[in-house]
C-alpha cells in the first residue's frame, strides 16, 4: 500500500510527536525551546534600531514639529468652528456624495455626536484623521504609481505591503514613539503609515486593470508618459482608487483611535480607554457608539465615491451650508460640551449592566468559567494539567491519558481500515495535542508539523520558508509567547470557523437569514477594532475569555461572508445538472455547492486568521498573554527591541498561517480547474 | 531623414516580434542556426508572434491584414505603430525609420501622422464623447474652442452629431466605434490603423459602418492598414490583402488574386465560401480572338464583368459567347465549360 503525500506528512509529524513526548522526561529540552539555541535578539534589535533611529531623530523631531502645525490648525478650526457649521458642512458633503440619504445620515450622525456631549473629543479625533489621511493618500498614490511605473520594483513593493498588513498595529507605535516623542503626532504618523498601504494597493491594482486599449489609445493620441498617466490612466482607474480612499480613511480612523493608548491627546479613543479603565461602562459604551457612528459615516460616505456618480444639485448643498451658518449665529454661545442628552442613557446602561451582572453574575461566571476550564485552559496547557479535582472533579493520571490515546488509536484503526489513512493519523495527532496542550507542545513537533503542512500545501519551498521563519521566532527567545498567541488565535479561529461556517451556511440557505446577518456583518466590519473591547468588558471583565470573545466577534465576519458567497455563487448550470440528475437540496449542497465553494471558504478562513491576529494584539489591552502582551508592554516602556521583535514574531505567525491556507485554497482551485 | 514623395506610406522589412525573455538574443542565435528559426524559438519556449513580415503600403492604399485569431495581426500593427518594440526588422513611415525615432519624434508622429482605431474602442470612460475626440488635439496643445469645433466637425463626419456631451457608457456599440473612428481622425492623420474595428459589432451595424467607412475613405484618401478576420469584409474593403498564418504573411495580393490564386490550402480554406463568380472577371476565363465586331444576337458581355453577372446574361447559351471590350470590339470568346470549370474551383 503506497501512502499519499498527506499520509506521509501526517505520519512524520506523529512520529516526531510520539518521540518527543516519550523522551520528554529524560530530555526536557525537547519540549521547551532550549536556551542555548537563543540569541539576545530583542537586545540586538533594540540596540540596532535605537542607533538607527537616533540617526533620524533630529529629522523626525523636525518633521514632528512641522506636522504639529497643520494638526493644531485642523484641531483649532474643527474645535473652534461653531458646531452647526460643522454639521452643516458634513450634511452638505453628504448631499453632494449621495443625495438625501447621505445628507440625512450625516446630519443624524453628527447630531448624535453633538448630543452625546463628546463633541470636542470627536473633533480632536477628526482633526487627526483630516491631517493623516491626505498624508496617507499622497504616500499611497506615490507608492502605487512608482510600483506601476517601475515593474522591477513591483514585486518588492507588493511584498512590503503584504508584510505591513500583517505587522500588528501596536508594533508600529513603539519605534515611532522613540522617533517622534510622546504626543499626538505619533498617532498621526502611525495612522498615516498604517493607512497608506491599502491606498497604494488599490492604486496599483487600478492602474494594472486599466484596459490595454485605453492605454494604447492614449499613446497613439501622442500623449507624453506623464499625460498618459495623469490624464487617462489614473482617471480611468478612479473607481478602484476610490475604493482605496475608502479603505484608507477607515484604516486611518482605526489607527487614530488605537493610538490613543499613547495618550496625551484628548480624543475620543482616549475617552473610551479612560472610562474603560475606571469601569464606567455607560460612558465607555456611549463613547464607543460615537466612534461607531463616525466609522459608519466615513465609510458609507466615502464608499459613494467609488460608485457611479449621480449628480446632485449643488445648490442644495450651499443652502444647507447657509443654514448651518445661520444656526451658528443663533447658537453662538452654546457650548457643545454642555449637551449631554444621553448622559441619562449612559447612566442607565451603567446601571443596567451593573444590575444585569449582579443578577446574572452566576450565569455569566458560569459561562466564563465553563469556557475557560473546559475549553480554553485544556487547549492551552493540555488535559493532563488542566483537569483538576477542583474543576473537573478528578485528577488526570497516566491512566486517563492511556484511555484517550487508546480511543484515538481505535478511531485511527477504524479510519485506516476504511481507507482514510491521513484522517486516522491526524486523529492520533489531535489526541496528542489535546492531552499535551498547545503551549506545551514540543518544539521539534511544531517545526516538523508546520513543515509537513507547508509541504502538502505548497511544496518544499513553502515548507522551508515556514520552518525558517518559525526558527527565527525560537531563536529570538519568543517561542513560548508565540505558542501562547498561537493557542489563543487558534482557539478563536476554530470557534469562528465553526460558528461563522454555520452562519454562512444559514445565510446561503435562507434569504431572511441573510437579510438579518448582512447588516450585522457590515457593522462589525466597520467598527474600529478597539470598540469590540467595550461590550465584552462590560459582561466578562478583564481576562482571557473576554479577549477570546472580542477576537471572535471581529474575526467571524469574513468566515460568514465567504462561506455564504462561495455557496451561493456556484454556477447555475452545475446546479441544474445536479437537479436534473435528481439530487435533493441537501445533496446538491453536499455534493456540488460545498466542493465548489471550498476555495472561497478557505480564503474566508485565511481572512479570519489575519483578523484574529490583528485583534489579538488589541486584545492585549484586556488581558492576554503571549506576544500581544509583549508588544503592549514594550509600548509602555518604549522598548523598541521587544516591540519590534514581538511584532515581527506576530507578523511571522500571521504570514505563515496566511501562506499555508492560501496554498490549500490554490490547490483546491486548481483541482476544480478554476 | 524625412521621406520623399515617392516613398511608400508604410514599408515593413523583415519584421520579427518574439515574446519571451531575452527575445532579441534568442532570435539572433536562432537565425544564425539557419533553417527553422521559428521552430527553434518555439522549442525554447518563446512566442514568435510575427515572423519576417515584409510589405509596403502605397500612399492612399487600403491594405487589409487578415488571418485567424492568434495569427499575429494585432501584434504586427502594434509593431508598425511601435506600441510594442519589434524584435528585429525595419519599419518606415513615409520613408522615415520609426524604430529608431526618438521618443520626442515618436510623439510628434503620433500627434500628426498616425491614427488608430481599436477593436474594443478604447474610449476614455471618464470623458464625454467630445472630450474623447478632442483628446489627441489636446495633446497637440490646441486651444479649447478650436478643439471643440474640430471635434464637432469629425463627429458630424461619422454621423454622431448631437451626442457630443454623452459619455461612452451611454452609447451603443456602433456609436462607440463611431467615436473611436472620430477620435482617430481628429488630427487628420495620413496613416490610419484599424484593428478589427467592426468585429465587436453585430452584422447589420457592421455592414452599415463598412459602407460609411468606404465613403469616408473615398473622400479622405488615407493610407490604411485595416485588420480583420472576416474574409467578406477584407474582400469588400481592400485594395490589397495580406494573409497571415502563425505570424507569417503567406500571401499578399488583390482580392481577386487571393480568391483565384490561393497559394496554399490555408488561404484556399479562407476563400472557400466566397462566391467566386463575384470576384472573377470574364478576362480570366475568355479565350482571346483577333479583334472583330460582334455579329448576331449575343448577350452583351464586356471585359471586366464578373462571372456572376455574365452567367445571368447568357445562362441559356450552349455555345461560345463573344466578349467585347469597352469600345465594343470583340476581344475573345467564353465557353460555357469555362464558366463551369471556373466556378467549380478547378482553376489554377
Ligand atoms: N504581450 C504578449 N506576450 C506574449 N505573447 C503575446 C503577447 N501579445 C500577443 N501574444 C501572442 O502572440 C500571438 C499573436 O497574437 P495577436 O494578438 O497578434 O493575434 P491576432 O491575430 O490579433 O488575434 P485576434 O484576432 O484574436 O485579435 C498569440 O499567440 C498571442 O498569444
Ligand atoms: Mg487582434
């Protein structure tokens, strides 16, 4: 009997796992990454970067000083402008972009912000966005054009953009902090850096997609290269570029709010952080809502830019603006901070949450502890350590392990006899992981296992790349923390895959279900990461379970979307063929739709993984261990070495996961001939 | 090095376009090898899209390039207009070598001498019809008012008056191609490239545009390279036709020559469904006799008449029928068997 590639890989991993576990008692270095194999990477990076940064410090400080002017100016203008005028302006812009709907959205959104009493903080946030977005757009445009014009650079630029997308947001902040010093300018620059890649990506994509004949028509018209680019190609790519503008705006807003952790600026993100720290959930909730409102406003309005434009009468806009001006005169003395229409609401929320947690504390604790003791903890440290008399009612002994392995072995034999060799071996491996716990997996097994998966997914090259990258993490001494991050993101991704897959399936089967799910997904994708922390904190306090929930809420969306999309976009002729062969609805789903959707669903999983890693770092604010925590700590201590190394380790994990899943998706697509 | 009056509008000599890495070196090597250059290139994974193309287009001539999809027609015309750099060979426009022209000179030539129409129109989506048409003029630096006036003038010429402020997306396929034609004519170029301009249109519109194209051409008398894969279109429009196969020009000739004397099966296959009677004239089937005046009651057959017409005139005849020249003198006779032979395809 010859073994398939998958079986060989699985068998190899299993062998290494068994060997390591057997030898662990006499060779403990097989489990923990041996200290002899580490180098003081964090110190090296720290020293190197500090020296490097010191070189640019004067320049950066100068830049920081220069940037503070437009920033203060924007802050001053937005802060000092009478609020009716600002509302009028936003409403007028809404009208120009999207007619009555957008105008109403603008008026209602800012009206809410005004009434919330967070007007000043909001305007400060907006000022940061207003200054950082043009910076990001210019950078993005320049990078996009450069990459397009110099094809030799294209690959490199794409790679850098890829990496920038996986490096966690917090990791940017530490070196910037060192470079630019404490203060809002860091937030500004971080957000410009963070928001430039989506812009660059879309500019490049848009330019690449300009129809060859349109390009040639410009050439044959006798345009110079610059004329071709600016008069024809960029305008022809406008739709895609506007998608970039939308993403750029959203990224900037998200980052501006995250950057509030640096502090020193009275913006809305800071307000959330402050109230959250003081456990004032009502105000935190309200401030979070203000952020959500901003996100929705900016997103929906700028999304209109990428749609085919209807013209809306400009005169209406001028009218609205005039009205705003008149109102400004009337309400001149009205300080927007005195509005507090929702204070009672906030209090009510506070009280409500307080009462709810008091009344249902037992239930909430039950949920939390249940998930921790019976789910997360065993996954982290393994059944052998997690099962204690105190929680499970008995003590885990070698006998229990033997039973689990025995059952898994029987299952494996059964599967192998039915011809599913790989599945059988994988069952054994899973049993091993469950008993041992992810954070205590022997490192040789992790390396061999990832290498094996890489080999199946993308051949030797991918396998080698993944292993080398992981070894880098080990060598820099972050292995344990990386495994902790891996465990939490793995748990969340697993939960997202199950829940999101089920919801996606539901959305595919029922139109009503999708009508409900879709707006929820839309909103969840619009909300800046930070805001997810508020509701979980309200009910579950600081801790790993809250982090887990926050990650799941954010990362589940792509899984839902892609699953549904894959399932509903099966070509109609395939379905008709199946129907005419007499297949039932469920049969069609299982035999036709699901295999056809597999590559799309894998892409969704891929996105979910990236989302989970992104959130993992943010979730460090409410208590996770692992790399996220290190990055957050580094930020607090302005420790560039730790921040960057941990950030890089995080990026490596995300990158490896990304490549592996992409490889499988690619393989599935090829198998389907897509 | 501007050309003289006698230089052909376009002269192409030994033109090669090879796609793939290091094409130029590979081509030189493969040619040094001698026979089977294209095969050698293909074996090395390169694509010889145009091989050794040579032809001339006279001033005012309508030259059609035709061939199956993928035979290299577009690539050839893109080489001539230097939208892509040929791998080897020479292209002269009005006697001037375009391949060695500087970027500046190239832009000048495109602004003044060359015009191009694209298969899928290549209209700028963000510009109105008038702005699209005026774009080449804008490149030349003409003023706004002059541009608009000229744009309206050419739009008139192609029958699109009144639609100047529409956007391309608001037009039908036929109207879009009219815009494309108008744009290429805006600067009144001497040399006009059309890459399958009517292929994306339905047959009715296509015929209508072909007729309009011919009438425009009869007024403007431009030197034209027209690409098509439709033999009927080629025969209808062309002064001369070049037939391409796998990047190679296999035959160049007038429509009649192509129909009557296909050089090989490939060309014959193209012309198989062409009603031969429509492209063959009496001159080619009659047997010459000494000059006499016709005696008796013969149908009036004249030299230059195509066989289809002649056949309807003397369908009932079992004997040889005399053929007269323009002056009414009998210059030959044509036997009924000759008709049968010619139309049956046993010619040549
Ligand atoms: N940029 C390119 N790179 C590589 N190969 C190309 C390129 N452009 C064209 N080719 C190849 O050159 C050959 C000729 O293509 P070309 O577009 O000139 O054909 P065509 O005769 O115009 O066909 P059609 O009637 O479909 O337009 C084809 O085999 C094509 O695949
Ligand atoms: Mg073509």
